[in-house]
């Protein structure tokens, strides 16, 4: 497998005007787009796009996915979808019960 290693605080810029930038500053990583739409496309038949993060105990879990075989956006059980600066509206399903 080919790997390219970049030091911290180096940005990968694409486009004549640095329209797309991927960078890491030793603390945070960013993908920044400065022109047009930023599109994430998975062209593999019936495959998903998953959004994963630390689960609070050092493991990685899928929080939600765009399911390519059903066309649904699916959230794992006991994950909350919240709206508002103070999480004023919450939608949750715990595997048995649903709450709004």
C-alpha cells in the first residue's frame, strides 16, 4: 500500500486558487471547500456512507449511515437527533420505544 506522509500544519490544496484544502494542525483535521458544491459520492452499488466516531469509551461506533441499498438515513439505537442551540427538540429510538 502506498502511503504519503505529511507533517502537521501542511495543507493539501487542489485547484488553481486552492479551491479545496485538506489540512491537519496536530489537533484538528479539516476538509474545506471554497467554490461550488462539496459532494461526497459513493458509486459502489448498494453500499453505504457511514459516519463514525469515538463512542465515549475509546471504541469507534457508527452514529448514522446513508444506506445505499434502501435509500434511508439510519441512526443506531439510542442515538439522539437534536435540533436547536440548546437541544430543544430531540428524536430518539432505543430499540423498543420511540420518543419526540
